[in-house]
DNA sequence: CCATTTCATGAATAGCATTCATAAACTATT
DNA sequence: AATAGTTTATGAATGCTATTCATGAAATGG
C-alpha cells in the first residue's frame, strides 16, 4: 500500500509549500499585509485547500514558527556542542539569537505576534502542542549546558532548576526582540545597538547567576571580541553576507 | 472665550469615556473580541464619533495603554521615593509590575499586542509620540535611582548609561509578561509562579550589575519576604483584595 | 434671523478570513 | 473497463467588522 504513503508525502510537501510561500510574502510585504488568498494564489492552489491544512491564519503562522524553531535550535545545538567553558556556551546561545535574526529577520516578529493572547488563542490545539514539542529538544540542550556547568563546578545552582535559569536568559532575549520591533521605541532612548546591549545584559545575568568564570565589569571591546569569536568559531556557516 | 475651553473639556471627557468603555469591554470579553461598534454603542455615541477621536482600533488601544502608563509610573514613583537602599528601590520597581498586573490584568497583554509591528504600525504618529512622551518621566525616575546608586557608591557603572541598565530590567519584565500570556507555555516547563521567578532573575541581574548590597544566592524565602515587605511598605494602597 | 462653519451620525462600503455546496479525482468492486 | 462510492479540491458566496462619508443637526457669529 505505497499509494497512501506517496499521498501523505504529497500532502506534507504541499503544506511545506504553503509555508514557504507565506514566508516569502511576509518578507516581501510584511506580516501586516499577509493575506490567506494571496498565499493560496501564489502557491497555485485554491483558498479552500489552504484551509484543509490550517484552521486559521494564526494557525498557519504558528506552523511557520514551529517549522523555523528547528533551524533556530540548530544554532543552539552548535552552541551547546562547542568546545568551550560552559559559561561561554551559554552565552553563545544568546549570540545565536543575534545570528538568527540576520538570517530570519521576520522570525521573532512572528513569534512576538503569535505569543500574544489574541493570536495564540486563534491557533488550533494541535499546533500549540506541536510548538511545545518542537521546543522541548531546544530546552533540553540548554538544560544540558546548565547541568554540565553544575557538574564541573562552574555553577552552584541556588535552588533554581536548569529550565528556570534558562528562562531568565530567554526572557532577556525575548524582551529585546520585542523592543526592537516597535519602531522608534529604542531610538527614543538613544539606544542604537539593541542586540549588543542584549549581550551585555546576558553577561550581567550570568554573572548574577555566579556562573564562572565571572566576566565582571568587562569593557565593551572584550564583549565585542567574544561575540565575534563565537560568530566565527561556532556559527561559521550561518553568517549572512558581509554582516 | 470660555466656550472653546468647555468644548475642549467635553471632547476630552468623551475620549476618556471611550477608553473607559473599551477597557471594560476588554475585561468582560477579552481583547480578541473587542469591536469598535460595541465600544461606540456602549458609550452611547455613533461609530463615526469614535473615529473622530481615534484613527484606528490600534490607535485606540495605544491611547488606552498610554493613559494607563501614568498609573503604572505612579508605582515606579513610589518605588523610587521609598526610603531604602538604592538596590531595594530598583527591585521595588520590578515588584511594582507584579502589583500592577493584579490591578490591571489586561494592561501588559495590550502592551504586548500593541508593541507588535502589526499593531504598532497601525497606530497614528501622534499616538506613538504621546506614548513616548508618557514613558519619559518613568524612565527618568528609574534613571534617578541608578544615579543615586552611583553617587552613594552602591553601583559602579561599567560604561552603561542609566537608561541602558534600566532596559535590562525592563527586558526581563517584558519577557516574563509575554510568556505568561501564552496559555500553556509555562505549565509546559513546570513553571507555576512566573512572577516570582521574574523577581529572582531581577535580583540575579542586579547582582550581575554588581549593585550593592549583593543579594547572592538568596533562599527563596528571603526573596519572598522582601517582596512582601515591599508590597506592604511601598504599595500599601495598591494591593487588591486578598491577593 | 440667516449664513456659515463645525460636528455627529449611522447606513453604506470595503477588505478579508472563512465556509460549504459542487465538481473532480481517486479507489474498490464486479 | 464500467460503476458506485469515497475522498479531496475548488472558488464563489458568506459573514464579520473596521472604516468611510454623504447627510443632517447644532453651534457660531454677524
């Protein structure tokens, strides 16, 4: 009964096509202007067919994010497998965000939107579940770093689980992505390099976790140098053009 | 020519009424179901009149947020005027968030939505400007705490401006508010008390800033006690019922 | 009291997400 | 290979709401 399998494959390919097309449209004309009918048209299918795959527009966006989350965790994996002290690996996870935004400039924008109650509740239960499932391996990677750190004595966890510590890092990243998307918000604070500042605050947080070796009040140059080193050593294939 | 002034006052009152009604509707039936026609109806005006005030639905939401931001900074003011070490005052700003969500459970939800590119770009330039202006005094208060800390030697700023330091705190808070709004996201990580964890990570960040007196790996009980003390001493009138 | 400007109204418009009756394609059976 | 039955694809029609704008009412001022 190979027919059924071929069919399944075709359906999966079509779904992938829809997501590809949706992403292209977001890139071309922003999330604001994304229309279901345009997606169908560009993919050369009927709107109804699109709705055979996704229960709503938000459902499609969550699917898109869920698919991309795997690419994102590829960077996390590279960070976690890097031959370096646990603290630097953890920091590299954050630098991964920085690298990822260059490659997928719309990803965090869509995440921000989809995590809003309004959008989140418009997605199907299955998609939400799939999103959670897709996140699990990434969280595992980060937890592994934390556990390594503990084992090697770099980190004495003060009653916080690995996931909890990771959430602090995630919160800072998430917060900065948010601010960055509201045009004018940061200019207003004369902040021109939000992602660099994000890195500094990640370092500060890790210092606050007492994660050795403590960076202390490092000069900006030192952090810049570390960021550059991580980009080259950990994410050599993920850097865009002449960034 | 008092006529003109009376008229202005009336218009301002009507605008306030619209915002009151909008907030009530959000509370009653969620942001997702907020409809412009319902707002107009409930306020006993025509839809067209509503659009005399707000250029779009998002414009109205940004106006709502902008109005409430002042209440929010009342808490920040209390925190910054508290007779306590600068570090505790800074922490109290974060605890203010916690107190504020109880009182205005929809505020951060709306902020999260309005800061999404999609919504942000649908608001008028004037509103965005007003939002920035409304935020300035709050930022000033926080900067004052940072400068006090520097003056008293509690904090040796390592090349970061007061605003930059404050942004780190803001990022953590903002990140946590986000996670909290995506139903199921944190349960999935077995995190049941996000705002308590937020407070811990704020402490960790302040430690990372080397803001004296360093809290170190404080037991949860100590942080809980401090939170409770701040609630009672700093925000006595802002606590809801038997929270 | 009339002319003119300003303001308020809500029915009409318009944009899109979503549905669903219909047709096409495919599968199984004789 | 013809037929009946089942599954899948279609896109015109629906429906919901934000937004507009022609119309009339009210205020202003001479």
